C-alpha cells in the first residue's frame, strides 16, 4: 500500500484516543485494554473475575500469558491467520495507534 493511500485510510478510520494516566499507574489501571501491562489490568476486558491475585475467566480457567511462535515454524494456516489478524488491525486503525505509542516512547527514551 502506498503512503497516500495509507494516509487517506488513516484519516477515515480514527484509532482509539489514548487517555492520560499518571506515569506511576500507566499499564496497571486503564479504560483501554491496549494500555494494560498486567493480567490484572486486562481481566475486566475478558469478563474475568479477580480471585486471590489471579484473573479467572468465565470458563473457569485462569487468564495467562500468550506464547509467541517463530514465524518460520508456523504452518500455512497459522501464517494466513496471522496475516489476516494484522490486516484487520491495520484496517481498524489499531496498528497505527500502537505504532504511534511506540514512536512516542522512543522519543522520550532518546531525551
């Protein structure tokens, strides 16, 4: 996709607007799941309940961390699903929003 098309699509599909949070609480409490940095913060977004410092999902299983799989070891079906997920994030503006957040953090770190 060329730059002009990307800009036009980005303007048409606004991404989520980040809300300001005190730095010491950033990632611990949030109104947006993309700003969470702990499983306890993510728990309400998965309709889970916090029991003894653990998030229990509605199916009874605890919420856990996901494991990454090396791209070269993915099956053709897994690669297709991965590409479809990235394209969906790009279409709805979330991918660009996350990129902007990382750019801002990088600028802060370079000061």
